[in-house]
C-alpha cells in the first residue's frame, strides 16, 4: 500500500468557502490547493441554459495530499459535510513528492 494519496474534488462554486473551511479543519500536513476548472459532461442535469450552450460548467478543483491511514476518515468527513451536493472525487497514489 502506498503512503500518500492525492484526493481530487470537483465542487460547485457555491461550496468553495465551505470546502476551504472544512479542509483547513482537517489539518493536512501538506495542505491543499484549489483552482477554477471547466467540467464537460454529456448529461445536462442541473446546468443553466448558458452552461448547456457552451458545453461546460464552472467548478472549483481541490487537490489534497492525504496519508493512507487518514484517507478513510477524510472521505467520511467530507461525505458527511457535503452529502447530496454533487461533488465528484477521485483518489490516486502519489508515486513521488518533494520540494525543488
């Protein structure tokens, strides 16, 4: 099993401040980053007319380095805090990390 994982979340813009507050409370050793992204999907559920026309939905992407032993608790905390909010996430192993 790997020691570190990268948790990526694509969230609605309306939840950005709540997510920042939640992640700051988790006290991840390596912190997290966020950036605006455009999400493209074939389903038009919940999209505004403008989003349907342009074929993209504005979201905010968060990326968090999480230790393997903390990952289940982090996912549980986020799922409880943001239940039903439509947040999409994925987890990837970190092969290497460092500072240059």
